[in-house]
């Protein structure tokens, strides 16, 4: 399986591959489940490349570590999923 950092880099930098709608599913400890965010809502944390930032409905910024990414969808099709053995809440 391709590491999540490599997949997200490909989405960011490969214009042909990046065509389409991407959604990231990440583990949220407060919700105790996987939440989904459109890739267009995510910003990349230049100060810490192991995180991405997401702004919630209240305008609060959440820095989410890449190890919490559980799945990636492209145009409604699952293209990446963390192996179940690694799917332990962090």
C-alpha cells in the first residue's frame, strides 16, 4: 500500500491525477469515529509537514496528523484505506 504522505503529495502535485473530487476520512477522537473533509477544505501545515489543517463550522482551526487519515475517496470511489490492523484510534 502506498504511504498516505505519498498519495497526498501525488494529489497535490500531479495535475492529471488530481482531477476530480477528493475526500479524506480521518479519525476524530471527540466524535469517536471517522469524519470526512473535502480536500478543497484542507490546508497544508507548512510549519509541520506531518499535519494538515481544517477549519470547522465555528471557524476553529484543527491540526490533524496524517496518521489519523483512515481513507481517501476520489469521485466517490475509495482509492486508499489504512489497513485494519493499523486502525486503532490515536
